[in-house]
C-alpha cells in the first residue's frame, strides 16, 4: 500500500518551510527595489489608514443595520393596533437595536484608541 503525501508531518513541514521562505523572498524583492503596492495595483497607503478604513466601513454597515432594526420596531409598534403581544415584540426590537448601537459605538471607540496607540507606539 502506498503512503499518502498529505500526512500531518508533511503538512507541518510544508507550513514551516513556507513561513520561513516567504519573508526571505519578500525581503529580497524589497532590496531589489520591487515595489509590491504599485506593481500589483494594491496601493501604497500605510497599514493604519487601511485598517481604519476597513473598520469604519464595517462598523458603519453595522450601524445602518441597527438603525434599520430600530425603525422596524417602530413600524411594528405603529401597526400593532394596541395588541400587547405585538407591542412587546416591537419594544424588544427597539431595545435590541439601541443595545446594538451602543455596542457598535463602543467598538468604534475601542478600535480607534487601539489603532492610535499602536500607531504612536511604533513610530
């Protein structure tokens, strides 16, 4: 019976070799003057700005989603016609949306603080 190449030992060896070779290749390319950002079309912005932009887009999307949940709860409340079950359900939606907004704002504040702190510490 033939032995498979994809054994746990071979995969770990390949992963270790990859982690060792890739930085060497990247450093060699940088010393040759190859600019990866312009050559690949990825841009030349620094990492802090890129991470900030990604976080702003994601948290903005989540904020819009939380506002939609609040509006949905308000719409359900207005169309409940006094039925206590529907009013209770809509109150839960509104409170969940408000809690979501608070969590999103806290995540934004924490992420901004961490990015700024790391940015000033590594300059």
